[in-house]
RNA sequence: GCGGGCAUAGCUCAACUGGAUAGAGCGUCAGACUACGAAUCUGAAGGUUUGGGGUUCGACUCCCUAUGCCCGCACCA
C-alpha cells in the first residue's frame, strides 16, 4: 500500500530522472514539468534575438488569472518603460519571435503589453499523459535541489512538559517544509532540537527529590513532572534559599552528578516516549534528536573561537558579541556565556550551527520557531556568518522560518503558565472524535472499525490542514471549531474529493492505481478544460511553496483543484456509454487523484481512505 | 525609550512578493439529490484593502505619516 510515509524517504533521483526523460521521448518534447520556466526560457531567447538580452530584459513569466490565460509574461512593460519604448509594440515583436510555441499555446497580447499564453487542449493532454503518478511528478520536480543536503530543526519541545497547541505549528509547518524540500530533490535531515538542558531542571530535580508522588508518576508521568516543576518554581519564588538549592542541583547535573543525571534521564525518557505518540499521529519521523544536552561539551570551542577571532568580548562578567554595523545589535548584546560561566540558548545554538555545518555538511539550515525569537536568530546568524568567515568554514544557507503565535480568546499568546493550556493530545483526540461523529452520521452502515479508521485520518488531517492552509506569518486565535472544521477550505473537503474519485473507479470496475488510459483524448467541455488547466499548475504551486518556505501556497492550489474537480463532477458525468468521453474523463479523475494525494502527502497528511 | 510584526467583506482567511475587474469559506438569501456519494454543486448580496500623503504605465503589496493591537530588547528558551 502506498501511504503518506513514501515521500519521507529520499527518492533515487537519478533513476527517476532517467525515467522522466524516457517519458518525454515517448510523448512530447515541448512540455516539461514546469511550463512556466520553459516559457521563461523561450521568451528570454526571443528577447535575445531582438538584442534585448544585454540591456537587462527579464521575461517575468508568472501564472495568470485563468480568464486571461495560463501564464503571462510581463517583462515588456518594465523594459519598455526603462528604454522609453512603446510596450505594446515591443511585446508584439517578442510574440513574433515565439512562432515555435504556436503548436502548444494560444499566444495573445493584452492591455499595455501583457503577453498571454494559453495551453491548447492537446498540450494539456500531453502534460497529463507524462505526469501520471506521484513518482513522475516528483521526478519532474527533483532537479531543483538535486545533490543538496538540508537540515530542518522543528518541533523542538522542552522535556518534562507536555506539548500544547502552541507546539503544533512548528511540528506541522516543519514537516511540510521537509517534504517539500525532499520533493525538490534535496536530502533532508529532520532534527528535533529538544530542550533537555535548560535551567528548568534545577527546580525540577529539587522538587523531584522532595515531593515526588510515586503513584502519580506511575499513572501519568508528564502530569507529575509538570506538578513538580510548578511546586519547585513556586517554592523558589517564595524562598531564596530554595532557589539557591535548585541552582546547585543544576550545577551538580551539569557537572555529571550520578544521582541527578539518573533523574534527568528518567524525565527525558518518559517525555520522549510521550512526544513520540504525537509524532506518530502526525506522521513525523525524525532522523536526529540532538537536544541541547548534546551540545554541552561543544560550547567551549565556541567560546574559544569567538574569543580568538575577536568577535566575542567580556561584558559585565558575561561573554557577549556586539555587531557594530547594526543599528540595534551594536548596543544590544548577544550573550553567549552567562556571567556565572554557564551556557545558554545562544551558546548551544552556535555550537549547533557549527555541528550541522561540519558533521552533516549541510547546504542549508532551517529553524522553525515562532516569530518572538526573530531577534535571537538575527543575532545568531550575524554571528555565525562572521565566525565562519573568520575561521574559513563553509557557510550554509541560514533560514529562520517564523510563524505567528497561537493566541487565546483574549488575543494574548497561550503560555504554559496560564491555566487555559490546550494539550496537543487533547486537540487531536477531540478532532478525531468529532470526525467520528460525522462519519457515523453520514455512513451508519460502515463497519465500526472503518469509521474509526476514517476518523483518525480526517481528524488529524483537519488539524494539520487548519495550520497549513493559512499564511504562517499571521497569528491566530485558537478556536476549536476553526481547528477541526469539516466544511469549506478544510482537509475534509480535499479528502472528500479523493473518496469520490476512488468511488468512481470502483463503480467503473477499474483499479484507481493503474487504470488503462493510454488512448484518452484531449479535454473538451469547459469543465474538463478548466480542470486540466488547474492540474497543470501543480509545479508552480510546489515551487512557490518550496522557495518561499510557505506551504499554504500548495494548500491553496489543492483546494482550488478540488473545487475544479467538484464543479466538473457536477457538470460532466464520467461513467457514460460513449467510450471516448468516458476515457478522457477517467483520465482527468485519475490525474486529479494523483495530484491531490501527492499534494496532501507533501503537506504531511494521510490520504489512505477508500471512502468517507 | 529603541526596534520588529500585524491591520483586507459581519466573522475566519487568500491575493503567486509591483500586474489586468481584490478572491474563497462560514454566516445570510434563492435554487439543485428517481444523478458516478448533497461532507457537494449553481447563483445573489456583502469592500474607500485602518486614516492621510507619496513613488509610477500600474499599489493590498514599496516609501513617509497618524492610529490601534501583538511581540522583542543583559544573562529564559
């Protein structure tokens, strides 16, 4: 069975590329996977013939409003303005040079100088015949980052605490980014940078030794750890002597005290096991779990090199880095070692960056956290760039992928200290239960086990999709109904389209995985053509989502695709007597299924349901 | 105080990073199941893109400014 885990493993890109080239030879030479970049090349060549190339002409090819065409080239407008030419006349000259494209496109001029390209139905068919499976879609996309290695640091919860709804965004967005990068040909290392070495362990170990309730630990360890942490925290606030004791527990731990290390290990093991249950439900498998403790013995080198290169300096007892060229960070220090000599977030993040560059030899580092850490990462990356340059280390691309905070009804961020925390596990359970109620009311005749299985998929997918369907940079107010809605632009809408297509193939007595469609003809009705045109925009959506590290662009495409399919479905009956009509509509159904599944898998969602 | 982010239909969000008439969902109103599945589809109403100025062939997008909200700024992560 092909499941959502397929794409989590790097594909053998060379073999797939070879297959892809064979496909081109069998079908059509002129329509590559990414039509937009093909047009970009063609327009660029036409401009070169007109002698515009060395004067900075850019084609500016982009996806067009469907009313105008499939793609548009806007470059003539900007160029003509700069060169004081008539833009429309210039665009006409370019069009005149594009004769070779007339076989596949209707090309037209519009407005002040837009060049519009509309794929002809036969060309749409050729594209659909070529990209007939998830594997071939990937082989088309896989050249973009072939040979690159990226590490993505996401989820990264603190041990001894439960994951709450605020942890959802990093996990879901990070996983989607991993899959997008893999799809574009990169080798991706998923790293869960666990917070397992923070100062919380001083108070926690202090309380563990004095107030542990063994029965509670047995029943629900994470609850007990949270209770202990709160107990230690309030005791330390009330009594300075306790605070000192807690700090000493931390010092003992960091010095390797056996008893404290044992407590620490217990806490971490229990926490990781609980996290794993959540990750399993979200379809996340990490390649590495290198938490803060892993870098404990690697920070001395950071201090040494940053001091040696003159980047770091002592200040008020701490070791700090200033950035004189920066308006704020010339004054605002980046503290890389505390005045008591202990490491902090900055120390371990610097050591982490170096380890990733040296050990994994990555081309890019992506860290996914909420936007409140923007200053920290700006300082971190400024420091890493100077440090690596001074030491002559190879510098990877550095990205900090931020997202808005999940807020409560009061508009303020949900915080661990507040009473109204919503646990991630409870959220997933609630979503699954609501899905179960709906599945059961719609399909009382389905076996119980199947209804449960469907609810598992739809419920979790709804939660994931709620996050992935909106631009990550905006905050959002947490609301149950919004997170697990099953109407409108939701996972349920997309999965419903998947289920309906599978149903059609069942009805037709065909295997949806491998239907015989070689003799299908080009789309004809308006709804068929609209659906085929939308299908061809998949590469643009994937590329945009990947390059901007914003998965919602892919979500939007899938939603619109499902919409086009639903319109087509209502207007054009698929299982009809006329074999030609039937074949060409079955082709559209199959490719819609392939693309919806490929896209949903890229977002991290499961699609393995036959009906719902 | 310094700095960053956000402000789009009643509500929740898009708008391919400067392109053509700003689009969806929910909600409201009017229609469509003897149909391959109505968790669906078709249509209507709903906008001075927070206010004001500017840049240009063209601005939700860039610049300035005002207002409101969120966030970060010396040893938390």
